[in-house]
C-alpha cells in the first residue's frame, strides 16, 4: 500500500473525528453564526476541489474532487439560506421587507 495514501486517509479520518466532536459540542444558539463562518471555509474547499476535479488524468482524486465540489456547494448554499432566514427574523416589520 502506498504510504502517501495511508497518510491522506489518516488525516481525513482524524479531520472527520475532530470536526464531529467540535460541532457536537457547540450550543444550538451558536450554530447559525458558526455556519456563516463555515461558508468561507467551504468556499476555499470548493477551490481546492475544483483543482482536484480538473486534473488532466481521470483518477480517484478526480472523482473525489467532483464529489467534494458537489458536497461543498450544497454546504455553501445551505449555509447562505439558513443565514438569510436568520437575518430575516431581525428585519423590522415596517413595510420595507426586502
């Protein structure tokens, strides 16, 4: 087995575990602001995923890059929708509801 592959899978597994632990410890009142901040991080992930998906050769990295683009895009769009909904709750009810 390729040592680089083992390293990448190990880093991925640790990132999943740490991410799950961090998100599960966040109180519900902070989830929406946290999601707003994670949109920027997901935007950076989309750029990296596009680079991996657009590789010259078709490989596992290219397929994972395509999947990463799709998942990160769903995350960004969902984050913006939730943030927009939250901010809409704080608009005044005067008639200029935009």
